[in-house]
C-alpha cells in the first residue's frame, strides 16, 4: 500500500514503536520492543527524499545545505512528538524518527529507584542520567523534571537538541530552549541561562569540553543541573568527564566533580518476557567515600563502592538485572547480555532476595 509520512508516524504511535527509519533502498521500518519491522513496500529514491523534505522546517533548509545533518522535532494531531534526525547516506536523503510519547510517565512507572527521588528536592548539585542511545534517558529525565514541576514553584530551564518532552504548566515556570530555533549552542545557552534566574537546568547532552565545563560551573553557582551522557556505567561517566579536559586541568576538574556531583543513574532497556521493555538501573550516590576516590584519582574503586553500599541507596547493574530475572520480568539469557561482569551477575542472581 502507498503510505505518506503522516500515516507512517501514526502507524508508529499505534504500534508503540520507538523509532522509524527511512533509508533508500530499504522499505520503511519501525522498531517495536527493540526489533525492526518492515511496514510497507519499497520506496523509490525520490519518494524517500520527498517524504523527508515534507517534514523539514523551512528555516532549517539553509542549515541542511551547509551541514548535511539536521535535528528537530515535529508533532502530529494526537499530540505525539517525534525527534527527527535527517542525514545523508551515499549522497541520498535518510532520516531516523524517535517517538516521544505525548504524556510523561511518573517515576514509579519507570521503576526509577527510590534512592534517587530525594535528590530532586536538592537546591544544587549535578545529577547525570547515562546509557547508550535508546536506553530511555530522555524519558527518565522528563519524569524527574515533571516530578519537580508537580512539587514546587521554581524555574526549570531546559536546553535541548531538539526539545523532546514538552513539560506542562503545573507549579514551576518552564523555559524550554531548542538549538537552532532558540539558541545557537549548548554553551551559549548555558552562559545565558545564568541571567534567567533558573533553579533547575537540564542540559540535553554534554557533547563537548565547553559544555561540560559550563555545566559544572552552573552547578557550582548554586543550581541543580541535570544532564545525560552516552556512557555505560557510573565509573565510566566520571572517567569520560575528566578525560575530556587537558592534562593540566584534570586535578581541578576532579575537585569540581567531587564537590558538585550528587548521583549518576545508568540505565538499560531490556525486552520483557511478556512483551514491551523494562529498565534496569545502576545507581551511584555520591557520598564522602565517592568524593575521596574522585579527588584521589581512584575511579576504579567506584564499582566496589556501589557493590558494598546498598544501605546508602546504591544499586549495581548486575543486581538490578538479577532482580528483574527473579521477578519474572526478563529472561535470564537476555539479562546476561547486558551484564558487564557475567560471573557477578550469576552470583547476584543466586543471592538476591525479593
């Protein structure tokens, strides 16, 4: 059947897909529960370009001619939004659409560990949500911001590329800024936001040294900063931040991080045994022991601190995976694929008590 872009987007929503891919010479695909599914007949090269062009904002065509990559968001009639990345592949147009649900799920529905919730009441600090692409970071952050929005009158500033979840008016004042449309860069928006009387600042992604540097500065000046990184664990996250800086600045960054960091939440999305997906979480709560290992360049000790600090609200990824298996939510053979240390996962699986 012939399918226009509007029907394709609606089909993705109806099937609870996470992504749509338009790439010539493939048929359009949607991703459902992590699996790619063909949804219509093969498209001609010109048809792929035509369908993608139909959703690109006119204001961005100049950027397309310059950069050959675009990021923006679009909405459809039911209120669902899509984050769109348009790019060139072998000289041809291609696009990936990420579905952003029209409602923000509450934290409890996502399974975000209770130990993280009190941090959302903090007046200042640095909270990172990490994981690979497609692991649910954006949804977790949106749920955290919505929790704050429902509890207190404050000013939440988000800097995103593009804006994904739209936060509704509840108790907080919401300022959502999109790269390209509202600001030229994360770093420029971070400098500017300090003049906008923010309480909470969400930086969509810390992509470069300047953005990381400014995010740390905003946290140091008495704000709660939330951001994301494409890292696989808390220890790797801290290493990545420090390694972004030149050698002569690393000691200072360790001091800054040890002073402002409050927690790192690393997550994965796993297929459930009965369909759909469920999140597993690693949680690092930054206490005095963690601050010391950051300052003393002993990041390798963080995994052990997490393993032995359950009473402090910390959760090892292998333990989180084991709990999902013991609850019957995830198959054991699936969970072990997401473990960085399969032997420890097996030990957790034997020892975990529900």
